[in-house]
C-alpha cells in the first residue's frame, strides 16, 4: 500500500504483476490490479475485472469496496452505494468502505444516511 499512498503506481504495477505471474487466480492480486486501473483512469476495465472476481468469490468485501470506488469514479452513485453497502455488510469494521459510503451520501445530500 505504500506505493499506492505515495502515488507511485509505476512501482506498484510490477509487484502486482509478480504476484499474478506466480498465481494467476490470486483474487487479492486481481483486486489490487483493478485498484491500479481505477487510479489510472481505466475505470471500465477495472469494473469488469472486479465483477469477474466477485463472480468467483461473492463474499470478498474488499472487491465490493473497490467496485464501489470504481462505480463512483464512473459517476454511477447508485451502483457505488450498493457495492459499498455490501462491503460494509460483509466487513463491518472496514473503515475505508464506510468512509467512502458516507462521502457519497454527503455528496447526495443524504446527511442522515451518511452517519
């Protein structure tokens, strides 16, 4: 996550690819690669990748979280809310998903739902 937080995607991508080269089915590796795609503006591709991950593992909260982020980047607030809500349902202590969901609710003016 250091490379993500510091915006050094060019350093993160080869590491993610190493993970996927070792295990092409790595769900977390595929989720992380989709996260990079969102950060690079490749949102449609990231959405497709994350939906495929969730077809294989519907209960993977982190995939729902990043799919919600991808839908938000795609300006699809309703889908973003659905995915982030599912992430929070599956992992109630996932603070980033809760924060993202609250941010969308605040932007919508749904202040009571943002809490």
